[in-house]
C-alpha cells in the first residue's frame, strides 16, 4: 500500500533559560488525527517542491509561522504511521519572541513542553487500552498526552540531540 507523503516541523523555541518544543492540539474539524497532539505539518501538495516545502507551508497555514522565522537545523528519518502516512520530520529553531496565529479550523491549541521534560525517561509511560493490542508509549504533560507518531518523533528528536550538538550549540540550544 502506498503511504501518503507528509512532513512536519519540530519547532524548538530558543528560550534563554530552557528550550521548549512547540506542539499543537488538532481540532475536531480536521480530516485526520482529530483532537490529537501533533507537530505543525501535513500532507504534501502537488505544488510542494520538497518535504521541507511541505513542512514550512503547513506550519504557516496552521500556526502562522512564516518560513523566514524558522531556521531548519536538520531532518530526521522518515516514519510510516499506522494511519497511512509517510512523514518526514524537520527540526527547526525559532525565536521566543515569535507570535503565532492558529488556524482555528485545524488547531485547537498551541503549547510548549520543556525539552528537558521530553528527554527525562521518568516522563515516559506505557498505557494499555486493549489487552489484545500492545501498550502505547506516551508522554503526559499537563493535560496533554503525546502518543503515536508524534511520540515516536519526540524519541527520535531526543536520540538525535547528541549527534547534532554542534548545530544546536550554534543556535544556543542546550539540553539542561
């Protein structure tokens, strides 16, 4: 089965005290992944020149963040989702002064999670929704549950930090 191509941005906000990662809570009006925590992004259009173009276009559509306000740092490996997508994640840095304008049809809420919280293994939990299906690995933060492909991308991000330490340091992004 051919997977639908998609791309997302994993935005790291360069706060002076501690970097955070920006997430969105999808609205119930969208076609896919209603009410789920995700990163800004979506399906590739025929006019998109690359996966990076898709991630930047979708980020602007969903939260009003323009490409010029994002510095793409690196790309993570593609992942195939259970819902039929092949997603290319891009890690980018943005300024803490950046203002967001969410598309209320697509995004219910925008929130940030400290990078150190995401990297702390004590915040990773396993939940069993159905005894016949394997448990889900989740990260619970405040009222939000990060799971599925988004959680997989968070784990990929955390695993990638040491190998990209020089790139992150040039952006003054450090895991505290």
